[in-house]
């Protein structure tokens, strides 16, 4: 059989394109943060992870421009060899202090941070235990390790304890998302931490959607007052930090080990100067303008309450990530298209992105959304919801 036969047989996406209901890989002509222009049409963006609205902040933009002028466009090498700038070291020190850990290590993408950290730490004979709704980068990091991967039901503490107890006296790493990227709910660290201690497991928290959001922007551990009990923090720069890249933070000896064992770090070119400078500038803004985080939470509360009052199912969301559960795959896509045509940009998520029967519209918010924009979003959702009999 020809290896490429599966490519020929994959027709689902092309059929959706021909029918005019393909919701992915849409090119944006312009983006101003809270609004985008697609095909000459302006839409309100409620599908971005630009939580603090810093991609258009003048300080962040200027920092990236200045870095290109001073350093050029690329480091053209791995951090392990010729691609290690003083700027990278400055960022690591700043991040470690920000999330209150001894040390931090910067990777070229958030995905690589999870791949490198998990696969470096989890070796033969070890067990890595993940929540069933953890991000794909966590799952792939587990697959690249030489350890055994086990999973527990989403935020189910009884099931987590069952898996921990059955794993025996071996090295164990529990990995959870701080904020789950589709449901917008938070990992219950006050219950997870005691279970990890009881069964001798280390705890890693993926704070990709938590940095800049929870704990005054510093993450899930600080949100719960349990930062010292989180052994390893992962974060990304492609969301609140308005750039591209990622990091791990923890004790100095663990970070030092990962630095010399993570293949995704050693064999990848380092973060470009412009991206690195943008993160440093974003961190300055986050520290000097805490009102952005306060505004973000006010917006999240307004929108969650608004959707619920209209009759939409927002699940267990507690954050600025607010899903609108629809269930049926085709109805979800149809709802996305109707909202899109009405000037609202959302993200339709169907299996395998979510479990069967859990298809949803993923909405997320920025500190820079105006009340006028938010009121228009709710009014449009009400109109579309009634039209499609969702509410």
C-alpha cells in the first residue's frame, strides 16, 4: 500500500471548504488586537489568547523593533552553542523572580518547553501522570520520554489517587494544566498537592493560560498560595506575553539538569532577539500596569454572567476562557459561521480537540476589549442563539 494513500482519502476538510464552512487557517488581513479584518470585513476578536492586549502595546512593539536593529533577525544557532544572548539570560532571571522560583530556562516555543522538560526528566522506570484534558504538548512530551504515561479523569481527585497508588515506589511526575485551555477551569491544586506528597510524586503545572491571568499574573501556584509546592512551572510567551517562546521554572538544580538534557532546547535555534525583547517589555508592562489584569477579570465576569443569563452552557469556566458548549459537531460549525458572518470571531472546537459530544465555541477575552464591543458580542450571541435554537 502507498504511504500517501491516506492523504488522498482525507476529504473532510476539502468538503467543508467547498461548502463554505471550513473554520480553520483563515488568513487575517489586519489585526488590531480586539478587532481583525478578514477579506475587507471587520470582526470583533473573541478567539485570541492575547489576554492583556499587549501585542499592540507601543512599548512592546518598540522593544521588538529596537532588538532587530541592534541584533538582527535571528540568533542562527542553538542556545547550547552560538545562540545564547545576554538578553536570554536576563529574561530567565526576570522570569524566575516573577514566578518566585530559583531559576528559569527559555525555549523557542511553549510546545518545546513541555517536550523538552518532560522527556528530559521522565526516564526508564519512571511514571508520568497527566489529566485527560492536558494540552497536546504535555501528551507528546510524555510520549517522547522513556517512562510510562498514565492518565486520570479530568480534575477527578479520586481517580488521580487511584493512579498514584497503583504506580508503586518509582519516580513519579504529575503534570496538569493550571488553566485548561478549552474549558477555562482551574486545576484544583489544594487537592492535588497533598496527593502528590502522600505518594511521593513531583508536580509540574503548565501555566500557559495562567501567566498574566491567575495569581496577580504570576500563575496558578501563587493563585492558591501553593507556589512552593509546585516543583516545576511551564509558561508560554505566545499569550499574555505577546510574543513567541516558552519557559520552565523551578529549583536551580532541576533547571540546570534540563538545560543539559532537553533535546528540544539543545537542537533548536534560540528565540530571536525581537521575540525576547518583546517578552521583557511585556513583563515590564505587567509589573507596572496591574490594572490590566483587574480589567481582564472584570470582563470575564461580565461575559460569563451575560452568557449564562442568556441561557448558554459555559461549563465550569472560572477564567477569561469561556466555552459555549453546543455538543453537536455540525451545529457548532454552523453557529461559528453564523457568528462569523455577523462580525464575531470565535474558535469552533470539535473532536479530537474535545471529547465526542462536547463540541464548543471557545471564546476568550482581552483586557483591551471595550464595553461597547462586549455588549455587541452578547447581543449577537443572543440573536444567533435564538435563530439556531441554542437558547
